[in-house]
C-alpha cells in the first residue's frame, strides 16, 4: 500500500510542476488559479511522501518519488509545453525509469 501512496505522491509532484509551467504562461486570475494548484499539489505530494517513508526506506522512497517527478515532468514538457524529444533525452529518461524499477525491486519492503 505504501508503494501506491509513494507513486501517487510522485504524480502530485508532476502536478505541481505542470501548474508551475502553466502559471508562467497565464495572466490574471488564471495565473493565481495555477499557483493555487501548485501549492495544493506540493502539499499533497509532500504529505504522501511523508506517509510512505513511515514504512519504506527513506533513500529508496525519495529516489523513487523524485524519479517519478523527473520522468513525469520531462514528459509533460514534451507533450504539453512542446519541448524537444531528442533521442538522448528519451534514452536517459528510459534509463531513469529502469533505475526506478530497479530500486523498487531491490527494496526490502
């Protein structure tokens, strides 16, 4: 169950980076709505990370959480913000995904 909590926390990390990027593009009340989403996602993400680390090893949980955030943020950048999807960028994202899976597999919990 704590792995699910950790994965959800990683998704909320992606959410706060998405909100940050959208806030940068917005003006007026829309900008403040995106910043509110950023704060909400940030709080939820940190809370879920905190809950997950009550039973999962801290180093593994943090690495997986940030890895999910990094992969998700790069994918959001490519698909939402039209950042380049070069071969090397995708290659290193794939190695990061492999590392996240490897950490999960060797975790004692």
